[in-house]
C-alpha cells in the first residue's frame, strides 16, 4: 500500500481553546484552569496519551483474530511525566514527555504465551506508539501571513 497522508487543522479560539478538525470531525482542545484555560477539553499532551491508547486498542481489535486471542474486553491506561518547567522556560529540561507508561487490561481466555506474542506485535504495529518512540521528520512547511480585514 502506498503512503497515505492524513490531515488535521487546529484553529485557535478564545483564550487557549483550539478547535481541531480532521475529515468531518471536530474536537476542542483546551487547558485546565490551572494552566490558563477554560477546561473545555483535554489538553494537547492528554490528547497524545489518549491517541496512544486508542491506537493500541484499534490494533488489538484488528489483529486479535490473527493471534487467536478473543477479546472479551480490552482497555489501556496511559500516563506520562512532563516537567512544566520546560514549557514555561524555567529550566533547560525538554518541554515534552520524558516518560510514558501504559498498562493493557485484557479479558481473554487465551494462554499467557499467546497473549504476550500478541502484545509484542501490537506494540510493534501501533502507528502512534511508533511515532512517539522514534524520531519523525517534523518541519514547518510555510508561514502564511494574512492581512487583517479592514473596516471602512
């Protein structure tokens, strides 16, 4: 299969709330009040954790039959450590996550060895996990300066 390009747009709203759109879907990303937001949605770093757990869950659903693992239930708990001093430029620590941990809760009658093989495959196959764990070519494509509307 050829490379597929996914797209999303983020449009700053009032305060630090952001409307994010992709295809026909929209979600609001905001910050908690303690970080200057209005708490109308997850913040961006929470969304990253949620995207990781969602991606792992989707991979689990898509490939469980291949490994003969019946999923009676599957959920992922994800947490990450982030030093806010990096974002607020109070120290030289990086602004992103230093560590992300997750736990799979799998309800199945499959034997331990098969589940471990399945989980290894899941970890190797999840695109979001791969994106977080490995360097990505991240670059600004362009800057478009739009003139403000003038009132006559």
